[in-house]
C-alpha cells in the first residue's frame, strides 16, 4: 500500500546486519500492549513488521505482507512511558520527532470480523478450494450452456419474458457448483410468491457468491449486471439468453432505460431482482439503499420481497474472489411488502434486512 508524503528516514543502526531494513517506531497500541513491550516497525520496500521488545533487538519480529496492513501517518507527542527500545531513545530526540509510522490491522476490531479477512495470509487450502470451485462451475457451465443454446429458439417463441427453462438451467448450474463446497440453510421459503406471480426481489450484497445462492431459490427473476460481464465467454452468453438486464453504472441514460425495462417486464409477468446497495459491501456493514427497485415496485404495484444473505462475505470476501473459505450460508426470505410509496418501501425493506443481520 502506498503511503503519501512520508518524511525522510533518519540514519539507522546496523545491529550486525549489512544494512538495516527497519524503521523503528512506537505504536499507538493500548497501554496494556505497551506494558508487554509491543511496538511497530516498518520495512519500507514490501513489509510492515510487528515487533515484540526483547533483550536483543534482533529477536521478536513477526513479518506480514503490507497488502494486509493499513499504514497511516499520525501526529502525536511521544511519551517516554511507551517502552521504546533503548537504541530508539539514543538515535532520536523524543521532543523533536514529529512523525511515526503506525501499522494498523483488522485486529483492532473495526468493521464486521465475520465478513472481513484476517491479518495473516490466507491458507493454501482456501486457495485450492477456490480453484476447485471455479473448475467445477466452468465444467457445469459448458455442459449446461449447450442445453440452453438448443432450447433458446423455443424459449423466444413460447416464453419470451419469464424464460423459465433457462432459469431452471441456471438453478441446476448454481446448485451443482455450490453444493460440494458450501452448505446453504434456507429460512422463510413459505414467504416466496408463487412462480407465476411477478415480484421485485431485493437483498444485501456481500460477495460474488451471492448470485449462486440466490439462483438456487428457483425463481425466474431478471438480474441486473454490468455490461462488461456480458463479454465473458459462456457465462456472459448464458446471461444474455436468460434476459439479464445490462447496466452502465455511471450512465444516467442507461440507469433510466434499466428501470423502464424492469417495469415493462413486471407488467408482462416477469420478476426482477436488485441489489439496492449497488455494490458489494467490503466491511460487512449494510450500505445505503438506492430507490430504483422500490420505484419499480411502487409504480407496478407488485410485491416487494426482502432477502437477507449471511455468511457469503466470510466465505468469499469482496475483492478476493480467488479464494473459498470453509463456512455455511443462511438465506432468509422475509414476508412480501406492498405499497405505493417508494420511500416507505425502501425504509421498511432496509430495516427488515438490517434487523435480521443484527440478530445474527
């Protein structure tokens, strides 16, 4: 992680090395940590190092890759009681030293620990599971895509809007992919509207794994996806045949066309699905909801179905789709909400999902 505008480094002791690689600095750890002799040091090229003060300055270093640590600059007045090593007191005047490098980790307890990644490197087993996961999904996609391609002309003739056969293929693909790796527990399946009744579905968004879990529900709702995803071989082509709605996120005209198409589909008997947060949460916290999905539900007078997903962010964290940790997923389907006020629908749906996340 790059750190902007850091000061020039002072001359460093060698301690028997050819050239010292560490800049020693006391940390802003709690006083309990200071009493045990904890302090932070930083290796400028690649690593941040957490050190434990011992009798010998060469001992007690634990090295972690910089990419898993947040490094920031802090101004503070040095305190002599922080158990700094003796050579740090000799080299630096504590009354004139203005900046210290402090390594900040997720161990501080910020965010949701269940949805974020730990400080240490991921285990090799998680990376192997990730490779196996994508190998399985690729093999299943190639085989099932052939069935979808053969049936597509008939779907356009007899089921142009719902495309139930294509969604059955997607459910089969998602089930075959997820079952060997992740256990999914469902709650509130009785709250799902009948398959032939159009509805607007909304859910929180934590992981790429969310799509797989939602497809296993077996409802033929139209997802909304970035236009770039349609260029992916097999997966993008299958999404096009399923009737997934393309969206350019930063294009206002594309957003309006997307909402108009969603309303047209619901009027013609199809269901649509939204992630109201707009993107995946990287800290496990529920973000603000955008009003598009709720405007569609309010104007078309169709039921709004909130869904809460739990556990996907821990198994496959946002931004780290190459790994697959061990864990289980819980999918909670809440009772449908109806109304003609988009603002009221938005607040009620978000409160419902937030309350479920807080209970868990």
